[in-house]
C-alpha cells in the first residue's frame, strides 16, 4: 500500500510587499513660485518619488491622485526608477506623460488635498496629508524615504538629507471686524483684518 504524499505549497508575499514599500512620495511642493520651472516656463506644484529599494521599479504599475473617490487615477507612462533614484512630477493639470517631463491631470490644493500613491492592486502605497507649507518650501521625508515629514528648503530630484529644515510657527488667528453686528441708520465702511504677522 502506497503512503499518501504530503505536498506543501509555500506562497511568499514578502518580496512583493517590500517592493511596494520601496517607492515613496519623498517630497511635495504645494506652492511653487520660483523653485522649479517646466518646459512652458510655468511654475506648477510638484512632487518627488524616491526608490529606496535595491531593485528598479516600473512606474507604469503605479498611479497618483489627490482624491481617492475618483473612478480613475492618473497613471505613469512606461518608465522605471532605478534604485536610489528620484523622479519629479509636476502636479499641473496638463496631463503630460513623457519620460523627460511628466504632468498629472490634477493640481494640488495647499491645506486641502492629500497626495496618494496607488499600487497595481489599487491599494494606497503612500500618502502625504495636507498641511500649511510656506511658498517655495516643501514637506519632505528627512532622511530620504523613511524619515519624519518636515518642512524644508526644496531639493527636487536630489537627496533631502542635505537640505535645511525650516521651523514654522503655526499661530492661531482671528478675523477682526471694525464694526459690531447690528442695525445702522447710515452706511458704514466695514473693514476685515486679522492678527497674522509674516
């Protein structure tokens, strides 16, 4: 009588998960005025992807969006990002998918919109949540890939590790109206102001 054979199937998921985590949003500029110009000499907002892994990543398998409730996300053209490399993408709304300069079909709203990196399974691989960032500064990972998010002087296409970290003081403010609410017998000139100091 033959003994039954025991067959063991091993499914290894760790390498796939690790590859997905190797591609990160490394830096985001929500208000670009003088830092980076596109081929039209415009200054749209931009973000940077970084491959912190030891293997190249095919970007065509990834998408980005500022709204996960959309039915379609902006997807990358067929190109790859090498290990330790950076790729800058403009968030301009121009929808250009050329390897030498890529533009998403959406723009970024400061303090309003997150930026999501979506993998080939439709899962969120990375996310940068909206915060108030001064013009011509970025929110970035320090050090590259794995560090905390900090406000810093921009470093598009190169490491964040040598950039200057900026301290931003977020002070509470209030709207000041020069007249109290009520009924007036004659026209009044209403002025709105606040306590903000740059």
